[in-house]
C-alpha cells in the first residue's frame, strides 16, 4: 500500500522538527486522545517524540522509521490539555515511567495514583501538560535493575539503599530533553506538580520559570509506607506523613 497525497499532507501538518544539541527532535501531534478521569471522558492532545542525529524530510522520515527499531526502546510522550502555549498559568507534571505502578497498579509505590491525580489536576485547572518520560524507570536505573531492588527491599533495605547497593547513584534521571521541549511549547511560568525538590532545582537550572509548586500525594498503604518514609526522610520530598499512617507501618 502507498500513502496518498492527502495522507502526506496530514502527517506533514503534525510533524515538527526541532533543533536540539546538534541533533533533531522529531515532535509529532496533536492526536486527540480520550482519557477516562473518574468516569468522565476528557479529550487530551497527545504528542510523542524521538531524537536523531540527522534531519530528514517527511518522505525520508517515513522511509527510515521501519529501520529505526523504535519498538526496541520506548519514546517519551506528552499529554496537553487546553491552550498550553498562551494561558497565563498552566500545571505541569514531569512523570517518570513506572511499569509496575502505572500499568499493573502496584501499591509498592505512589506512582500510579500520582499519574491519575496529575491528569485530574491539569483538567481542573483548565490547561496543562503531563510529560511521560520513558527513560526514568526506577529513578533512571531501568526495569531490570528495578526488579533487583525490589528483591533487596524484601530483605529490609530501603529503595534508596537498594539502588546504591547495585552501584547506581541516588538519582540517575535526566530532565534536559523534557525541559528543552517544555520551553519550546511554552515560555510562560508554570505550576509544577511535584513533591521532589531536586526536580524543582533541576528544572529551574534548565531555565524553566516556575511560579509555584503543588504536591501530588497518593494513598498510603502497608506496602508503600517504607518507600514514602524514605522519600520524606532521606530525599527531602515535601509532604508529611500523618499519625494515621503509623497504622500502615504496623500493618507492614
């Protein structure tokens, strides 16, 4: 089968090539994506991207795609709601992929609920963006290594200690690519949805204008309480665990 002229025009309208660090960011969208938020169907605009050394025409890009083996690695993506570029204030979440929490609904972390809460906050605000960052699994150590840390955690180590025992740094995530794209999409201040002070500092150093920050606090349970305590005590995350959460510690 061959693409028709109208097909090429449609794809061309949605493909933007952005210069990035002597490379090129192939940014594609929007695609209307219906998202179920608490039983209500909300239409977000979905974009995805990849970075390559060469700059191609659309025709060349389509010729090259099958040989890029993108199925062997994940691409990052962003969901945008409302007039993200021009609105005076927008809520932004840079969400690190969590295979176990986001997909399987694991309660060992708070990632899955943070993802849902962030989308809800963006919708209620009227505009915003959720960047879903593919190379951030396990704070940047990857899914295989993350599975090993889970075994170590079963022996009593914290999530931070387990990462260090496997030879990783405390933080292996890189926000440079996402920050660059964020500045391309919007140059006005944002409300950052995060509990993580390191993420705030990282984005500020990248030139992101942060008007304020808003916590995204998930549910506390017997499986994630030690993980959350580590975030607060050892990683300075900006939320508090209340006395009621002690029941989870005792249950664990």
